[in-house]
C-alpha cells in the first residue's frame, strides 16, 4: 500500500503551545546538543567536584571539626588572571563565605572567609559577585559589602599558612565614615629677634612644640622656603595671628580616597619684635582600618583676620604619608607652596552599606541602594571603586519599582527593576543619563541574567525568558525579544514568589544557557530550562529542552566552560553519609549523584539520568481526518548496545502503547565493535558512529493526533525521524450530546 | 523547616484519594521556622508584648533622690568621717533615705538574656575649711616636692574625694537587706595597718567627687610660692553601673539606693591600687559634702 | 505572600492534573514565603527568636579585665608613692591617644548585623591639676585634662575633652554601621607636663608624680539591628 511519509530531518525542542509545530517536542528532557552531528545526545549527568575523593571532603569537614554543609546558595568563579591561570571559587552555605582553595591539588579543608552572613529567604536572591581589578566585591543587601582577594595565600593543611592568613584576604569594602580628626600640637612662637642675642628659654607647655624655620633665604642653604605663619612682628605686643586648619583622609589599596576628617585648627601669635622665623607644626595623624595604605593631609591657608583671606577654610593638598603606621607629621609647607584644593564635591563614606547588586560600567563601580533605598543608584569615580562623591548618584523614577539587578553590557548599563527595565548611558565625565527601555516587563530573577554572544542579554521575567538585543547607539536597533513564546506552560509552573531563587549560567563550551528554576511550589530550583544556542534561528524549531533531577542551588562556569553547581539541599534535611552535599560538575559522567553503600562503606554513583523525547502532537494536516500511522523511523547515530523502546500515543491520551526494542546498531550491517566485548589484537578496527534508520512498526489504529516517545538511560544520539501513515479520509464523529 | 517537596500530578497518574490526601497533608506542618518566611516577614505586630512592656526594653523607671532644693537654700550636709571603718551615709532628703523601690516581685528580673543598666546624678558641693591636706595622715593628702637644694614643699595630691556608690536589695520588697552591687566593695577591707578601703577592681559602681583642687606655682621642676586652694562649688556628678549574669547569678531587684563615704584617697599596696578612707584629716566638720537633689534610674533591656 | 483562587473546581469539570497542580502550586505560599500579612500577631517571643536576632550586647564590667578595670600603662610600686595610684607618671605618658588596654588594643564586636550601635564607657579618672600655670609658660598655659574618645573601625564615634580633677566620667555615642565585625577602641590622652612641672617627689626623690589614672572602667555596647 502506498504510504505517505512525513520527514523531520532535525528534531526540535520543547514547545507547549497548541497546536505545536510538528518538528518540535512535547517533552525533551535531559538532552544535550551534540556538536558533531547537530542532534540530541543523552550523554550527560553530574559528578562530584572531587570525583576521586571517597568521602564528601572537603564539604563535610574543616580543620576545626566536622561541618555538615547545607544548601549552597551562591557560587562564583572569579578570574583573577587572564587565561584561566588563577581561578578562585567562592561559595556560600550556612551563612559562611568559603573559598575553595585549590592551589595545591585536592584540598583537605575549606578556607572560611567570613561567617555569620545573611542566609537568603526563599524570596531573596543570593549574593552578587562582581570581579574588579582589586578583587571580588560581594554584596547581598544585608551584610556590609566586602572585597575578597584570595591571593597570595600559602599552603593548605592543618596549621599551615593559608588557614592563618585567610582573614587578610577579605576586608570591608568602602569607607565607614570620616577619619578621626588630625590633632595639631600647640605651637609656641619663638621668642627672639633676629639676630639671636640671648638664650632661648622654653615657654612651651605640655605637648606644645616650637619648631622653627628660617625665614631669611640667606640663613641656611635652603632658607626661606619653609614654615607657616608670619615671620615678623615689628610691634611691641603679641600680634600677627596665624590660624590654620588641617584635615586628613585615608587611601586604600584600591587607590580610592575616603572622606575628609573634620577640620581641626591651631593658632598662635608672634611675640613683640619677633623676626627671622616661621614655624612648623607637629600633627598627630590617625591610622586607618585594614586596607589603608596611605594618609592624605590637607591644610588651609592662614585664615586669621591678620592675613589676606580671613575665614577662608578651603583645604589644599600637603602630602601623602605612604604608610599606615606613622603617627606624627611635621607640616612646614609654606602657604605659597600648597598643592591642589581638596575635591569640591567631597568624597563621602560608602553610600550604600546595604547594597544588593554591583557592576563595573565605564570604569565606575555602580551600587544599588539596597532594600530600603531601592530606587537609587550610586557610582564611584572611574578606576577608584571605593571613592564615591557625595553627589554621584542617580535617583530613578518612582514608576518602575525598585532595582532588582544591574548588568553592564555593550555600551549600556541595564537596570532591571521590579516593573521596568532602564538603561544608563554616558560616562563619568559627561554625566550618566537614564532612559526607560520598557515598562511592561518585570525581571525578579537577578541571577538569571546572562550575556549570550550573538543574542544579547538573556533573563527570566515573570512571563517568560527574554533577550535584549542590539544597542542604543549609532544605527543599532534595540529590541526585546521573548524567547519562550511557545513555551509559556514551562514558565507558568515556576513558583511565583521564588523567582529570585532562579539561577542561570552560560557555557561557551556547551553553547547552552542553563536556567534552573523552582517549580511546582518548590522553594528552590528543581527544574532546568536549557536554551541551545546552536538551535536558534532554525525556522520553527524550538531551541529549548528541560532538565530534571539536577539539584542546583547555585551555578557558575569555570574558564573552560565547565558548569559547576552547589547542591540545593545538602544536609538541611539530614546528615547521613549518603546525603549529597557541596559542589558538583555537570559533565559527561553518566550518573546522577551518589548514594552510600553500607556494605562497602563507600559512596557509589547513582544511575544516569532518564532522557525523554516525546514528539509533538501531529495531526498530519487535518485533525478531523483519521489516520493510520504504520511506521516510525528514528534516525540515530550508532552508539552501540544502548536500546531504544518506542512508545506511542494518540489523541492526547497518554495511555502508552509500547513497541519492540532495538539496539543502536546498523540494522542491515555487522554490529560495530563495543566496549567490554571487543577483543584486542583480533583485527577489529575503530569505527565512527553511523547515521542509521531504526524503523519501528507501529500497531496504531485510527488516530487524529499522533505522538511517539522514547526514554532511555543509555547513550543515544538522536537526529530526526519520519512518520509513515495512510488515511482513508474517515472523519471524526460529532460530539457527545449533553 | 518544612518544605513541600512533592512532584506534580502527571497525566496518567491514578486518581486516588490517598494521593490527594497526602498532598493536602503537606500543608499540615508543625516545624515552621525562618526558612518558611520571606524577608521582612517579621514586623512590629509580630513581636509579643507582655502587658505593654516592650520586647527590647523590658522595664525601667527613675526616682528623684536627695533633697529638692533648687536654690540650695538648705542642702543636706554630710560630715567627713573621722573614723574608719564608718558606715556609709544614705543619700536622702535630710529626714529619711530616698531610694528607688520597692519594685514588685517579677518586675526587675535580670537573667542571661538581658542587662540591668543603672544611672544616677546628684547635685553636690564638696566643702572644706583651712588646709586639711596638710594634716599628717596615712595615706597622706600631700606630696613632698623636693627643692633643688635641701628641703621640700608640700603640694596637695588633689586626689581626696567623696565616693558615691550603689547598693541594691535582691532579697525582698521589704528593703531590709541592702548590699553593695556586684563588683563594688563597701570600703571596709583592711589591706594593711589601720587602712580601710576597697581595691579599685571593686569600684565598678562608684562615682567620685573631688574634695578640693589646688594650684601651685613652679619653676624648673620645683614648686614655689604659696599653694592656693580653690573651692569646687556646686556641680553635678553622674554615675553609671550595669549588671549581667556574666557577673553573677540571675536576680530580681527590689530596690536601689545611693550611699556615700568620704573623705577617700588613693593608696597602693603590694602592687595593687585601693581607694581608702582618710579619717586623719577630718576634724569636726572641716570637710563636708553638701547635696541637694538628684535622680536614680534603671532600665532592663534585652541583649541577646 | 497571599494568593487567591487559581482554579476553582466545578461539578462536571474534567479531572486533569492541572486541576490539582495549579491550586496547590499557588498555595505553597502558605508554607513557604510567608510574609507579615500572613503571620499572626504576638507570635515572636523569646523562644522563637534566635539569639542576637535583633539586638546584641557587648559588655565588660571591668575593662581591661586583665588589669582590674584600670588602664594597662601603669607605674610600678618602686616609683610610686604609697599615697598615689600605680598610674601614668610623666615618664610613661605616650604623648598622644592611647588605648586603655594597650596590650590587646581593640575590642572586637563580632556578629554585628548592621544597624545602630550605642557605645558607652564610664569610670573614674584622676588628673593631677596643680601645675596648670607655672612661671615659664605663656598663656593659655597648661590646664590638665584627660581626653577621652571612642573609635569604631578607626572612625571617631565620640570625643570629649574629659575630666580635669579626680572625678567620675561617662562618655557615650551612637552611630549607624553596616554589618560585619566592628573594632571598638577606648582611648585616652593625657595633657603632657610643662617645662616647670615637678616630676619627682619624696621620699628618695625616686618616686614620680602620678599624673593620670583611669579606673572602674567598664563599657556597655548595644547593637540594634535592622
């Protein structure tokens, strides 16, 4: 009998909207894109970060004793040197910030950078990490922002250098407040005329000083250049008042200058008939907190009524004290030699001590104001990430809601807000401007935002996954494209209140955008949505697949594109030996976690994930006409002994009809050699996969809609399929009478 | 914590009563904790308040002590103590003691979650006649500053003082069992000879008032000329003390009061510092402390 | 957060999975993500609240406790008259601000969660005042004060000119600080002696004048968290 054949040379991903495109799938779960062939591969799973270690170490022990590691809710791999030469893995669990220190092979202990940090609730996103040239800035909206630079660090192991010096790798970010004031010693003017004709008897009281500087250029080799105040008082009484004020600021190891201390002053008058000497003033200067590398000293001119600028307390630069140790500074700089004025817009303390998000854009570090100041954006001076001018902030419009994420991309800084998306353009010199990109899209999942080459900035909004494409400058066209137009049901099942818990990463190696979301009421990610970049733009083919069974709490990519993740539950529900905890890697390992075998008292790998492909419901052109599907031909690569059992359904009923099982070997040629049975030196040769058809006979009576499915835990590469069917033209009967 | 961790109903699952009941039973959980709440979920209304007492600030009150006499017309006058040990004077209004209390049972309770903070102030005027510091005594109220040649000049130590300190009653509201608060001595210890006082480590609830101040000319490290004494005049003295169970057991405080001894003077012995009575310089009413009104108050607040 | 009806089941409706899933998924909000609108009043009591959730006290009734509540810069008995405290004599005066616990310096306030910090330091101080005006010094001469200040993370919280006699002092201040361990320093500064001030006293001329002393030192710090 002549059959009609419907060919799908390349099987598509998930589509939920009805009617579906025939090439797509109702379900494509736990599948990867096979780069060699462009098909779907089932070769995935996950393994421990340290696969050769027989216990959960180091995620269950530290130098001070056993710890059970709960959910890992934030994870970041910082690239501190180009080329991936120095990667730092930072993660948080149980309120502690850890460094996975790998400088000497398998570590036996974790390095704890900080404890007592805020643990995010189910409605809060986890910590935000921003790489800067000076370290990683970590913010979470509750704790003070910290700067982490875990290098250099010594050896691992109990009692070794790393454990004792780890506390120097983290410090508070930004300036708390003004330094304590400079304390000038009182000056007692020199009581002699010039030339000196009598002994000078000290008139200085406790802690006062009399430090003289010759005012005559001929007096000493370098005379006349130094000293404060007047040099001569020709009257008989005390006169010629000198009134000076000082201030200081701290300079940190990021090169940033902090706020100025309050002005503190001292004053003196010259005695009658004084001549020949100006004076230097001794200052007690404060030392700064950890991270301070220098103190900057400023001074006024003589602002007494006896000088030319009474009341003028403008501060000028004197000098930098290039350490954080010395406590006494002698100021002998003449007013004429004062340096540049102190910044007119003074640097203030860290304006956002409870910032949630940060990003570097045009050299400036941007911070949001935090939960209680959620519509303000603060930015630092370019290249000086801790230096925030008091006037360097942008107040966003009241419509649009609070800031939910910051993302620097291309020529713009994208501000995701609760009810809109704004962009910041410009630069520090010319000023930053804010415009609204859209006020109809709400992103509440900050960790879902990733930049994907060729696509733009991809993120999860309340109603789907979007991409911001293009740009706003030159002739670029900016657009907001919804990538889940036909996958709305997948998005609808995300737990609405727990959107902030969604996490994502982009792997350039796998060419995939992974988005893990809390599903079906769960409070932590338990479902993955994977966007396969290489499948975008191929007609109506859906580029989406799903992942199930991956316990992702937080996810990040290493330099080579490997996707690592932290377990989303850990020991929170129990601490037995078999409880999976710590960091894992999504890899080609054919396993889904580990269990504990009491007999051998060791961890054993669990089985591989179950991969499922269920085709779209296909009506062959007219759903009212009954068809008889006779064959389903699957085009697969010959992966050896893995078996395929085909199941099929009709008319949206998922009552299964299963057909026989075939191997993934050539149907009409000799089997290819397979591992564990091939004999060495017996003439067998290596042979590549071949694309072969596996034709399944389908015992299907009439149907309006048809779908087939196969599930497997074996290695399989699936390319496309064909459906052979006939039709007699019989149509569906009328509906049931009520 | 409690989580709902159940897969959704899938097409093909049996419609069974037990499955539905299991799903509904997921919502009957008892160990709700911080992992079940969102951020900012606990607001002021959620904090339990007991009979209008605060959650953080449990209880507090203050009373006037001493004698209310704004114009200092007839202040209370306390004579210096000429013998040691002597009983302390209780700050009162000249007729009776003024105390804070009695506090009801169960009201001012200090346990390991809170702190008792006590503050006081008093309007005082230390007075003297003549030059009491020149009177020989142990410890002496003078230093002998040597001359560059032979001899020396007496200079007042300016350390003679009155010591106000705190007592409490943790026995009953009858207020018949006043004792010094923890870390406070009663200045009756006897380090040596006839000296009576307390180690400085037992002066946590003491606030001292200087008895006099003097000035003296000097040149080249030698005191010269006459010594001039300056009266202190009316001034306010404040005091502060706190108690936690790091210092002792949980207590219920029924009353607080302020007492005073003087004149007192520094003393060191065997490598330790003391504040001791200085009775030898007292002659009748030559050294007195006058006081009028002040305030004694406390607050108990949560610290944990 | 509160949720309303997602899907009302009606007689005759098909028993599909989403009939159960849709409503139960939304109602998870009565188990997770509870907010203040849902939680009842008066349920947070001492038992329910973790230690240090909203307030934390840091205190020491004798600071430094290793030195009985007195500052660690102290003369020894060989150079101190018996009628004086073992205290700061002119030879030991650092000349600038010093921690009253020079041995260990800063007090660590660990686990501060961000919010308002109130710090209070009280005690008694002795200052030796007689030689404020001597022959060789000019106005304003040299009145003796014992400066006091409290630093938090090397920033000034409060500073006072301090006592000038043998008297009680109390210095306190408050400020808002972000979360993280804080360093508290209690510092004092002696007004140094002038050129005429006698430094030694009899007997023996080996004993030195007690210049300043702090005792009964105690601090009470309260952090109230946002």
